[in-house]
C-alpha cells in the first residue's frame, strides 16, 4: 500500500531509565516519571520490569489506590493476578494487556502468580482529561490471542494493542477517553518499519531488544526515544529488534500529582486523599 509521507518524525530526546523499586520491593526501571522525563503529555509514567530472580518481583504490588488516570499493564513474560476492591479479578499472562481506567477511584493489587522464572513487562500511566477524571472505573483485558498480529513485508510484525495502523489493523483496546495507540513491533535485521501517526499526537519508541535507527540516529536497547512532531515515523533495524511504539493525544492541562493520584489542582488532590482515607473509593 502506498503511503503519503511528508514530514517524518525524528528523535527529540533519548532517555535511559533509572533503576528503582516500587510496590513491595519490585525492582524496575522507571523511564517516564523519573528525573530525565518527569512526564510526556498525556503519559505520566513508564516502568519496565524484567527479571528471572524471584527476589526482584515476588512481593508484587499489594493493595494500593489510583484516581484520575489509566494504567496499562503489558506483559511480555510471566503471570500477574489483578484484584480490586469492587471484586474484579483477572489473570494477565504472557502477551496480554490490561488497560484499566481508574477514574474516580480504584484500590487494587497486582501480584505475580509464579514462584520462579522470567517476569517481564511494562506499566504505562495515561492521564485523563479534567472532565473525565471522576468517571466510573472500567477494565479492558485481552490475552495474546485477542491482540491482532499484522504481518508486513521483510518479516516485520506489528502487534496492535490499541489504535489502528495505516493498513487498517485495529487493536482490541477501544473507546479510549484519551486517544492513544500502542504497538509492539518485531523487526528482522535490515528491515524497515514505516507508519503514519496523527500529527497532533506525542509519541515515543522504547527499544526492548536489538538496535535500530530513527532518522539517522541510533537507539540502544532499553532506551526511550521521544519523537518530535510529524505525520509519520520510519525505523530501520541494524539487528533483530523488538520495540514499543506508543502515541497519544496531549491534554495541555495543569497536573497536580502525588503518589497514586493525578488531578488538576491541589484542592482536587487533597480531596482524593480525603476520599481514600474515609473509604469513599
């Protein structure tokens, strides 16, 4: 399919994540939400967790609250069980996604369902616009088989979690309050991936494995490339590579953020803490 390309996106900034721990001592790399990139509208946080040492993940994330945004958990390997205070439970397995809209409030836990072996994946936080921060919580959960695989020439494969590609492959996550796309892309050595992107979206690439170049700039493994504005992106693989391409509509709204709550003002933030402490979640 011929694709009109007028303004390819280059790399604006390269971010290497900071090692940290969260939950009950889970070791992870914080890429968005750290000192180099505190936020990237509408994205508030990106954590990459990967370890085959149970001591790094076995404690999981015991019950904790959220309000005002969405959490996206995408699992590359392992099993994680989710439970919330409304009685919802779900098991996320290799290749699956949970797109949780916390809205007005959720108290949930995320616990590994394995005693050993590799646990690997990502958690992305997506902000909600001011008028939608207090909507009812909801979940979109899909296993690997429900996520369509788009096969392109040269062996390029695109798993479409959210959004729709230029070749009309649509991900199962839909009707997002904050419009976004989320692609998991595999590139054989020497191959090229080219894709149109909405011009108004902010976008980034996270390289999981391999080596790629974007607009002539090389990106190393476990690095995030903040892309500048444009209507498309072109990625070339120097080695067999795997990466995430994520983009979303910026909100251009004030952010008041503390711990698990993301609102638009300090007053709203204080109300979130009061509501949580007084059992109104």
